[in-house]
């Protein structure tokens, strides 16, 4: 039925697998806090732990998983590693997830109201 639609398109198995893995990595409140903090700028594990309200060892483990998933990147400076969000895709993905959560929480409409002068 759907395949008869002229513009019907399904993602590849690899795309589906990678998207599911990305959502799995984001399915943790500490990881969301860490990523949100990293979207504000580069940070160390100690600073991220304080911002996320978690132990530095836990944050370090979360960062390792996020790094393997391609959501964060690290930059070594001496004995310290500074982390940042991997790219603009992470910003948009997390921004949309939080936008959606805010609208569910406050029962807001999907689209912003038109602004009139």
C-alpha cells in the first residue's frame, strides 16, 4: 500500500540501527544534562559532574559511551580532556527532544503562535 505512494521512502537498515543507537544513548537523564552543558561550551569531567549532579566517575563513563556513539568529542590538553558536542546535529536533536518534552509537560501547541505587530 505505502509503496504505491510516489514519494514513499524508507531509511536503510544501517540508518535505522544508528538512529536507534543514538536515541538509546540519549535515554538517560545524566547524559541529557551532560550534552546540554556541552552545547553551551567545552567542559571538563569535573565541571560536567557538578552541572549534572553526578559523580565524576559516572560522568566519565557516560562521556565514553557518548564519544563512541559520535555525540561528543574530546580534546586533550596536558593531563586534562575537554569535551564538546560533536556537531550541530547534536544541538538540533537534543533541542527538539527538549522542545517536545516542554510541550508535552505544559500541553502547548506544536507550532508557536503567529506573532502580530
